[in-house]
């Protein structure tokens, strides 16, 4: 049902998203057997393609041309895919979206080079765009994405961190790439400066809200919905918003200590989940996500009149309220 | 003495190479403690900076301006540095140039992200260049570099490979980046099409010769000269030209089998080295390297008259004849 809802939201750009999907397949075609297998595997894994969706919807505010837009929508999705492959190396993840990761199917080295190959292909796509603003935004986004991933390593298992450390992380990990998708969709389609600015900020706020919801769902959704054990973030040492909001809870303390020292047993994981789920932290985290959502909606209001405004609103609400 | 010779060759562009060195330091400055440490460590490791040297020498054939040239010389060296860090993950190398590698000092994950960070910084530098040819050449080079690294994984420990597999590997691993350095130096300085073409081919041939010499030295130089145990390439499963030229030697066969199964003891490594050193393979490999060198020199002859022609010749000869 969730999936149907998303499809309805995509309806206007459905055929263009299919063009992007085909381009992604072509982009990941390689003469290397290993790279090909890893890439096909990644493509079959699917994903919501939300970055291309934001590119295309934002481009509707300018001079929309799918042939031109695909040269920016494809690399943004590729950067996202490449960073997921590298993330699985960092997090030592064996499962993502209910399937084995590339790192788990092959090994760290193959995962590293599959990521590199995908990044390289992303670069090739944008070479056809001459506007130096595009290259500047993309390069900056990639550097900050990597910075975010390194900060994530540095912050792992650190319980003495503040909310601002968390926000700094998710900004780089998620919000920036969605921000850049909206901004670049507008830039490449030739939208005016004011429209670019509002779409960029819309993307940033939606991205923050999206990642907070993701971090909440990691505790509240079922293993089946997540395609991996609930609580995986914490088990991997990633201290997310719900935990930061209740880290002084004396009931939680023994579990946090165990996570950092030798990990949780299955029984302890379930106890920890029950504790987090019944705490006020989930409600508080949802409130913070909603604040970002409201900010995103305010940016939509500031945009010039356009039928796509409703879509941007609906997608933000969908992403902010989703249950899986 | 070798080092002094190289310095003499660099004399004309000495102060400009120092500018590049400073820029590299600034480029690798990061707010992350781990990234900073890894980067400083890499910079201190030195290296010959041959890619920037080729960029600058090639640029002398156009309208030379160090401020503009550094925007292409710096990213080319950064791409080289980033790929070395990732290579050490692939090869599981603990030593390079007589020092511990980033991978060994930290771990695979940090090495992966240090590489990513360096690649990202490289991209930031070129955003100031508007010529789309530059972005196209760089993106193509990066994709082929990654392809080469994956081929290297696929070809590891494979004794049924042909010379063309080896040439395909070293082209992507080494020659392409030197080719691109020469080509981009010429393109960015606005040299004419014919000059660009000859410099590009010069770079390719020098690169091939350079890597073959490197692969020979891995057997013929001392551990001290190499900064790692001689024969490391083979021990890591990289089948290089000297081995390909003598792989049917019945004396060598037992060592090759052991390399692929459970590795060589120290005693066996020394026996294997002695065998390779006294074989005709080293001489034959040197002959092949010299053929590439001759081709490089012919490209220099075809260039318009310029005092830098002698430098290009000298550097090619230096790289093709070096002893460490």
C-alpha cells in the first residue's frame, strides 16, 4: 500500500523515471564480470529513486527537457548508490533492503571498487553539462558526503555526543544530496535564482526530516519492513536521534554499555527495542522531524504558482509520515 | 644520486612544483582528525610528483600560467594519491616507499574514505576550469583507472594470462594518468590540436615504459631501494611482465604454484628472486620497455621546436633507465 501511494505521487513523471532507470542500467554496464554482477545486483535491489524524482520535479519550475535532465538525475542517483555500497563496508553491513550487500556477497575490496566505478560513471554523465555551477555543486556535495561518512566513523559508539553532532552527520549523510538534487534540477532547467534558492532549501529540510524518520523507523518498524533486524543502527554503533534523546535513561544505560563493549544478544536486542519504543524519545524525535517538514512546506509556499507545488508538498508529507 | 638527477631535470619548474606542493597540503586539510592525520602522513611520504611535472612541462607548449595550471596539476596528483591509498587496500599492502600504508596504520575503512576524500578534493579543483574537454578527459581517466583496478583483482594469481592482459592492466593502472597529465597540460594551456596529440601519445608511451621498469625493479632492486621486500608484486598475486616472459620455465613452476596456494617462505622468496634475476626475462622486459621509450622519443621529435623538448626527452630517458 505504501508503495502504491508513492507510485501515485510519481504519476506525472512516471515515463521519465523509466528513462532514468534505463539510463542507470546502461551506465552500470561494464566489461568486467565482477563489476557487472555487482551492478546488476544493485539495480535489482531497487530503491525509491527519490533523488531523480526531486531533480525532475524541481526541473518542472524551469524549462523541462528530460534529455537534458537525465544527465544530472542519473549521476545524482549513481552517487547515492555508490555511497551505499561504501557505507556497507563502513558499517560492516550484510543486509540492506532484505538482501545481501555487495560487501557481503563479495568482499570489502570489490565493494570499494564497485563504489568507485559507480562514482566514476556519475562523473562521466555530467561532463556533457557545461554550466560550471553544476560541477561546483556536485563536487562540493561529494566532498561533504565523504566528510559525513568519516564523521560517522569518528562518532561511532560515542555516547558523549550532542544533538548538533547528530544533525551535522545526517545533513552530510542524507540532506545534502537531496538538497543538491532539488537545486541542480532547478539550475539545469534554467529556473530563476529565487526559485533555485527555495527548492534547494526545500530539499535540505525534506532530507533532514527523511533521515530522522529513517532513524526512528530503525527502532519502530518490524524486521520484515526494514529488511534487516530492527535496532541495527545502534548495534553498528550509530547513535541516532531516539537514543540521544534518552541516553540518560538509567534503564537504557546497561544496554548502551553492552553495545559498545561486546554487543547485544538477541534477547537483549528485543529488550532494548521494547524500551526505546515505549519511551518518549520516539514522540520527541517525530516532533523534530515534523518541524523540518513544516520548514520544507514553507519553502514550497514561497515558490511561484505551479501545479507541481502540490506534488512537492505531497511527497514531503509522504516521506515525513511514512511507516516503512 | 638518483634523486639529485631528478631534481636537475625539474630545475626549470622547481618553484612552480613548490606551489603545487603547497596546494596539495591545503587541499588535504580537513576538519576530520582521522582524515587530516592520514593526509599529512601521505604528503610526508613524498613521491616524485611526476604527474604535475608532466602537466607543467606540457603546458610550456601553450600559454603557460601557473595559477591556471595548478587547477589541473593538483587534481591529477590527488587522483594518483587517492588511487594509491585504495590500491593498498586491494593489495593488502602494509608497506609503501619504506613506510606503513594508511590501510596498515588505520584499517581498510579509513583507507577507503581517505581515498574518497582525496578524489572529492580533486573534483573540487577542476570545477574552476570551464572547458568541457577537461572534464570529459578527467572523468574518462578516472573510470578507466577504476576499471584497471578491478581487472587487476580479476587477473590476480592467474597464470593463464597473455601479454595483452598485462599491457591492458598497466595501461589503465599507470599509462592513462600520465597520458592525461600531458594531454591536459596542453589542453588547459591552449596548445594546438597537433601538439596536444603528440604530448598525449608521449605521455602514454612514457607511462607504459615507466610501469614496465617499475615491474622489473620489483625483482631486481634491493629491499632497501624498494622500501618493501623485492618480489612483492608476485607475492601479492600480481603477475607482471618478467614472470609472464618466463612462466613456462620449469625451474620457476614450483614457486608459482606455491605463490597461488599458500605463499612463499622467506627462503623460497630469495630463491625465486635469484631465478628471475639470472633469467633472460629481465633483459627481454627491458627491451620491451625501451621500445615504448623509443616511441615516446619519436613523439617528442614531432613536437614544434621548443627548449622544453630536451626536458621531455631527458625525463623519459631518466624514467626508462632508472635503477630504483
